[in-house]
């Protein structure tokens, strides 16, 4: 069965002009911040690229887990697996340059290898429930803010609130679980080749399992377009410039107006994550948000006390910022919102969307609180603790992923009831 | 029948579309008005499994109409 599609209307020029104006503004911000710190424009560019790819491929970690339960669809989950496979190979090469002799207990700098323990399970389950409730994870919330989803702003506020709550209870988790948990980095035990082989095999195994699930649900037999493809009015190829122009226009339409297959998004995000690790560190989102959450709680007169051990942990742990406002991570997170806004405007998809029921606002905010809390004690969100953790060759990414699955299953049941 | 689910995000556009199908009169189409791009995948996928066909029409910036119908032709 295929879906017939009507020829799409032309993108409103006003939207295209606005997108170009925002893109020019983004360029200006990049140039302006270059004067403050050489690294700011680089992280800004990474953020813009991540946001652009997320928006164009409608990448959604929440749907990846939820749709398994809802209708056995594994398209997005497979795209995540593919992205992590690409990143795993790149991360392994990088780490082998940083720590030439694994097995001596040295961890590569910036790798998202987090202590194992109950905090990881509780954090993952809470995050899984939260992303199902809010209808998007933290990265999803950021890029939907750029697309004009009002509910995502409520989710964002919830995430900050949850991160601050977790800061207040951080020492409880640190004392009882995080400080005593072993940080297992696979190359320590298996060497680089062994660790990469086990990681890729693990990803392949999950791929096969969800593929089987999909086949059993009858979902795989359905062919449907990712999004409405462009009007297939391919210009008559008259050779010469006309052909080039026609094909370029076609390519432009496919990149800037039509949605991309989610698998393309996953692979690109995986490649970009390797580049970012080359530049500085693996991709993460919540560490910077926690800095702002703690700032806001402090301003409101409810400052969390000192966070035991948080500064010795890698990845996206709670960060207490100094007085500085701008950081490279802020450029990355803000860039994701701006990149998505540019992509949405160019595609003619930017549109202010307001949830139709009051219940949805609460759902988004409540889901956000659960995500913020879970990300804080698990060392990151679906990006930092999963998409960057499994390629970092840590065992924590796998445990967080399983916990996410459990949480998303429970969250999906809850979401059905709230229809 | 027109079903306006603008402002709703996943999974609600799909859940509400599926829920509306039994309320259709024989031969009637279901027109789902949505501003959530992922619904352009989930609605065709899920209703397809129930034996329906779909057609997508852009309505405006970030707004689409997903027409769910049975049989060879939609009216």
C-alpha cells in the first residue's frame, strides 16, 4: 500500500525570507562570539547543524521507544542504532589515540563512562516515563521549541525544574549509589577491538530483535513515505544547464523542503558526534541546562548546597556554573534551537502550535520534571547517557537504554489513558 | 468527517484518528487536520494496517490534512 500525495504548494516566500534572515543573524552571532572565545563559533556551528538535522529528519528518541509499544514500529530506533554504530567506530579510534594502553584503569578524557548502579536504573526509568508523557526527549524539546511548539516550552521549564530538584537530592544519590558504583569501560577488559566488536554486535542484536518485532506486528509490510514527498514534477531534462538547474532544484527541495528519512538523520548525527568529540567532547545537552537550573534556583532563593563529587564525573552531570553567562555548551544548546528554527522556516513548517487542552501543558511540564530529574542522576539524557555513552564504550549506556525502554513502556500506557 | 487535532503531538493525532474511524458513515472519508509532521507517518501506518488508504494534502505552513479512506478512490 502506498500513500498518494497531492502536489505540494510552493513554500511561502515570506517564510523562506525569514529563515534566511535568521540564518544571517546566526552567522552574525557566530562572528560576534568569536571575539569572546575562539571555540564559541565552533560549538554554535555544531549546535546549528544538530538542530537542522533533528528538524529535517524529525528525529525523536521518545517515538523510537514509544512506537515499539504502540505499534511495533522500529524505524526510528533502528536509525538511533545506526547512528550509534557509526559513532562507536569513530569514538574507538579517537579513544585509542588518547589512551594507547587500555587496561590500566585510565579513562579517556570526556568519554561518557558513568558509574553503574541503582541511580542509572531509576534515572533511566524516570526519563523514559517523562519523555513518553512530554512527547519528546530533551533534544526533541529543544528543536521543537525552534519549530514553534508552545508545549515544548512547558516541557523545557519542567526539565529545568527537575534538574534543580535533582541537585537538591544529589548528595543522597552520590552517597548511596553513584560514589560506590563501578565505571565499566569495555576496552579496559576487552581491548579496543574487542570492545568495538561487542558494541557493534550488541547494536546488531537489538536491530534484529526490533526487526523481528516489527515483522510480527505486520508493520514492516507497510510501505509509506517518510513525509509527503515533493511534487514529482521533475523538469523535462533538456540537457545542458536546464538539466543541472532542474536537478539542483530537485535536490534543494529534498534537502530544504521535504523531510528526510529518519535513517539519514541518525547516520548524520552519529558522524557529527564523532566530529564533535574530535573538536572537544561527545554530544550532550543536559549538563549546560543543569547549570542554568541551579542558577535559577539560586536566584529564587532555593539554592542547592554543594554537590558531592559531581565535578569529578564525566558527561552531562550537574554543573554548578560560576558567574559567566556564555559557555561553549550554551552555544551548542542554543544552536540546536536556532538550527531547527532555520530548518523549519526554510521548509515552510514553522508554525506556532498551542496544545488544545490544559491537560497537555501539565503533561509536558510533568514529563519535563521527570526527564530533568532522571537525566541528572543518570549522567545525561537520551543524547549524553545513550547516544554518546554506548559509543564511548561504557556499559552505562546499555543499562540506561534498557531502563529507558521500561520507563517508556509504562509511560506509553499512561499516555494512552490521558487521551 | 473532519477531525481537527491541531496542537496535539504524538501519539494523539494517530490515536484520535484511529478512534474516529468506527464513527464514519459507509463511504465517508476521515479528514484529519494536523500541524504535527510525525503524524504524517503514524496515521498512514496505523490506518493502513486497518485496511485504509491515505492521502496527504498540505494546507498551510506546517499544517496538513491527512485524508483516510477505504476503497479505490477518495471523494
